[in-house]
C-alpha cells in the first residue's frame, strides 16, 4: 500500500534502506506489471532532494521501484528555482507527504566549497554556482567550530532543509498543515546506511519503527 502520511513514508524508506544494507533487497515495483499499472498516473510517497553523486541512487539505496520516489538531484543538493518548483509540483499536484534531503559523507560539492573558501578562488564556469550555493553552509560550520568534512556535510543537509522551507511558502504551508514533513539524512557511501540529521516538524519520527521482518545480515564483499 502506498504511504499517505509522513510517518508511513519515513517507515517505508527506513525499511527499504534496511533491506538494502542487509543484502536482502526485494526490488519492489520494478516488474512489467507495475510498469503498466503506473503508466497512467503517479503517486510517489516521497520527494528526494539529493546530491547527484553516482553512488547515491535513491531507488537502489531505499529498495524502491517505478512510481515510488520523485527524485530531484543536483551536485551538493543545492536548491535553485527549478528544484523548488519540482518539489512544489510533487506536493501540490501529486500530493506527496514527505520531502527528504539526502546528502552523503565525503561529498565532492562540499569539499569543493571548502577548498574555494580556503583558497578564495571560485571554480570557473557554472560549477561556481554550485560552490556559491554551498558556501553559506561552510560559513555556518566555521561559526560552529566544525571543521571535518562529514560534520560540514551534516550542517549543509540541515541548511538545505531550512532553505527549502524558507524559500517555499508552499512547502512551509504543507508542513504547518500537517500534510508533509521535511527530513534531512546523511548516507554513508561505504555502509549504505542513512542517518537522520534534521527533522521538521521536530516531533516527526527519526528512527524506523519496530522491525516487522528480521533478515539475516549477509557479508558484503
Ligand atoms: Zn555529493
């Protein structure tokens, strides 16, 4: 059944990530029958605003399939007007109950911004726009005394959650009305696990509910 509340959507994502991490993915909704079933309409249960990093493929790491996730990805999950418009489309037209900001450890966009701040040189071309969008998170990290790259990534994820809410009255209104939640997670490239970094509203669940299934962990080569 497709989740219709933020709590159900989060539980689905956590359950899928657990299957992925433990090596027992089900690959749901990837068969020809489901492909045909969703051809006439989509009802994705989560919007994912994620980094473009090739190792952060949302449907794989959350073990989902066609029609499940509305994915918007930019390097460093920056949030320009087209990203905001895409999120608002999912909220207002598709009725999606959850927005997930998905960053990851060792993020190259965050590293590039750190280097730009250190050297005072912004990369040439449009890459400069990505770096400029991440720099405020670097400043905030510096103000909080955070220097390690993964600590800065956490701050950048939280900053992205706040930026989405501050820039989109449509999203803020949906959250205030209880129709939607915004959650920030950091993905570990090596382990494949997600860790919750930020949650709005603050009372939304951040951990998976009691496991219904108990898959046997398998060694990952
Ligand atoms: Zn990245």
